[in-house]
C-alpha cells in the first residue's frame, strides 16, 4: 500500500476513503469531481473550495435529474413504466437544491434520501407474493409426489402380503391332500368346503364392512389432527368388534346342528370355525385402524403371519393325526378349520406389537381440535356407513351365488347335457378357476386398501385436484399390475391348472381358466373403483353400482349360458362389471378434474407390452408342455415358473426402457435402468 503513494495520480482510485464537509457541499453544488480531489493530499482544499458560505451560481448543470433505472430483481411499477403516463414520470423527477436550500449535512442527507426514492421503487408486495406462490407450488408438488410414493409403497406392502397369503393358501392343498390320502381327500375337501361356505357368511355379518369404515374415519380425523377422536373411534371399534364376535360366533356355535342339514361331521367343523368368528372382528378392526394411518407394512405382515400360522397348524395337526395315527380324516379336517382361530390370534398379536412400536409417532400428532363425539354417535356413523359398503363389497359373492342357483336350472331346461357333466363344468368355472383368479384379484384388493385412507384424507382437505391425481395414479397402478398378471395367467393356464387340479378334463378346465383370467381385470377394477367411491364419500352410488351389475348379470345370464355353456356365466360377469364400471368412471370424471390425456400413454404402453408378453410366453409354454406329461406336477410347476420369469423379464425391461418406468416410479426407475445399462 505504500507503493500506491508513489504511483501516478491517474492510476489511483477516483475517490478517497473520506470526504470533508466542504468537499461534499462542493460536490452537491456541481463542482466536477476532479477539481474537488485533484492532486491534493488529504486535508488540503483546492482554491475552488472555500471555507466561507459563498455559493456557486445555480446553473442547469447544477441540476441533477433523477432517472428511474429498471431493477432486475423487482417487478416494474405500472404507473412509472407506462410510456403514456408522462405525468407519473414527471412527478418522480427530482432536483437537488443548492447550498442555500440546505444548510446542514443532515438536511442534505435527508434530501438525498428523498430524491433517491424515485430511483428504486420495487414492487415489494408483488415480489413477496410471487416468492410465497412459488414456495406453495413447490410444497404442493412435494405433496403430490409424496402421495404417489405413499400409495405405491402401501400397495407394494399390501400386494406382497396378499400374494404371499394367497400362495400359502393355495399351495397347502398339495401336501394336505397327500397326507389325507386319495381315499378320503374328496370327502375331506367336501366337508371343508361345506363348513367354510357357512363360515364365510357369518364372517361377513361379523365384520359388516366396518374395517373399511374405520380406516376411512381414522384417515379423516387424522387429517384434521383430531387425535382424541382417532382414539375414540379406535376404542369404540374394538368394543364393537368384541360384541359382534361374541354374538355372531355364539350364534354359529349354537346353530351348528341346524346349519349342518343333518350331516353330523359338519357340526364339529362349524364349532371349530365359531372360535375364529369370535376374534376375527377384532383382527379386522385393528387392521382398519393401522391402514387408516397408512401403516400398510404392519397390516401386510399381520396378514402373512396369520396365513403362515394357519397353514403351519393345519399341516402339523394333519400330519399328527393322519401320518402318526392319532385320529381319522374327520378329526384332521376339524383341526384344519380350527387353524383359522390360531392364525387370527397370531395376526392380532402382530398388529398390537406394531401399534405399540408406532405409538411414539402417533403421539406427535398435533391435537388442533379437542372435540370429542360421544361413542354412541361414532358407532351410529360406522353402522350407517357400513351398510352400503357391505352390500357393494359383496358384489362378487352375489354374482357367484347367481351362478350357483341359475347355472344348473338353465342347463337342464335348455340343453340335454348330463347332470355329471353340468356339475363338472360348474366346478371348473366356479371353484377351480375362481380360486386361481382370486390370486390376481388380491392384487387389486391390496391397492384398494391403500387408496381408501389416502383419498379420505384428501377429501377432508377439500382439494379436488389432489383427489383427481390420486384417482389417476390408483387406476394407472391397477392397470400396471393387472394387465400383465391377467394375460400372464392366461398364457400359463395349462401348466397352472394341472399343477393345482391334476390331469382330469384338462382341455375344458384350461379353456375355462383362460376365460376366467380375463374376469380378473374387471373384478380387480371394481374393487379399486369401490374403494375410490368409499374414499371420496360417495357411498350411495356404490349401491346404485351394485344394482347395475346385478341387473345386467341377470339379463345376460340365460342367453349367454345357453350359447356358451360353462363359459357363458363368465362372459355375463365380464359384461355386467364392464357396464357398471363405465357408469362409475363417468361419474368420477364429472366430479373431479381427471386428465385422460396423461393416462392414455401409460395405458397404451402397458396394454401393448402385456400383449407382447402373452404372445411370447404362450407359445413357449405350449412347446415345453409337449415334453412334460400331464401327470407330472413338478414338471408343470417348472414350466409355470419359467413362463412367469420370461413374462416378468419382458414386462420389466419394457417398463425401464420406455417412459412407463418414470411415469410409475419416478427417478428410482431411471436410476435402476442406468444401473442395469438399459438407458
């Protein structure tokens, strides 16, 4: 810095660190800067700057006109930037007064501040509002992404739990029948089925659709941050579940001799199932509670553990009775049905442990509203909402009942087919294929259980756009899973049917299974649409939807059954649900701003690659079937697994290579595709 003193004046900075009062006054009077601080050292004033108060004559050069300069960080002021508004511009012109008009430094500084106001007048309010608006948009985008992520994660958990449970529930048949023995396996299956059909009816009465109602209520009160109401609903539902279990389970136990229709072996089976009816309502209430908080992992785990304990107890007791020799096939069947009780008890334990572990997160809810509704009002609301849910939720069961009570009469009245053949056709489409189709439908059930509380929460917030986006994503997720699963099942129908039901009447059984596979799309979509209608509170329309389906089914049942025999009831079911779903989707489109343009691309991509999957897997499986005997269940299992692997590979690669992966899973799909070198 010492060197700077020896440098020429022209190379030094034009201003010094400090200005004296005289220099500042001279600057305001219009004296050029180079004359004020020319080549004089600090403290020496040029002769043009005098210590007396003689003013420099006022000239035009001494006037400073303040011109507004656009601020790149502020919005322009309309009345200043408008070129036609000359008056506004003139008003913001300023002239710095001379020395006579300002005699003190404070006054001059004040005048300078007033003049400088015209040079910077940003639209501070507009800028602040714009910033807030951008923050709100970012927050809304994060909420939308979070909602889709939660739905995807919840659906994944429920799908894993549902599929694992269904697979366990289907595969146990193979070792169970082997231990019962070929002599008694048919009788044991018949006894098991008779007990479970009655048990299913009592179970519907015992639960009464209340778990879905509880899930929706918990989601609503949670969205309102009413923790006390959530607890009140939870406790009231447990009391209601216990009462329903006691009443309905007691009725099943007492009425068992009457319901058995004289079959003495059915009575102990119903007594064993009454124990399950006693506690399953509590299990259902606990599941509805955790699903209302979107704790889908706990619900899925309890579902899997329930089925695992049930199958383990069933196979263990069957082995102990039949193989070790501690009873007969009736005892083994009774213990197999009692397994439902032990499975339900294990599920309750898992849910209670999960709730205790999650208690800390539940306590963090901000109790913004301390309003508590009496228990009687809560129970009345749950009962009022459960009625349409029970009726609409039983649509699939009602359609199957229609098949059971009409198929035999139609075939006997309009055809000359023997009773044994009619009975065989009924078993193939109503029991054999239905058990496998429900494996695929369980995927949709998992998605519906995830979508319901999320939609209830969005409805409570009152944002129709968010509701529409969640509906769109739920339908896209449904199509993403159901289309390849349905066509994949149709492609591997032959080895799959042989794996479960053997080589008896393979041709007709496989044909019916292929057609039954296509019903899974419509049944699955119905479950998701039903959950959407429940989530948005449109409960009355669910009854209208049920009526439409039943009427169309009854109208088409007779002509299609006469024309297509065993395939006729399946086609009547497809048309009935298709018509009902058309009206339901149209209603949702009218009420919410659903964008079908954004939905069309992923839907066409899913459909295209699902068809490619079918066209590749079907001939591969058919070719491999020539080298495996129909009696070889292990060989058909390997063919089924190989066909499923090829289909999964085709659909998975197509998902990651196209925009479909990003559409469904976001950046995670892109990262996975890059890791696998697919992009």
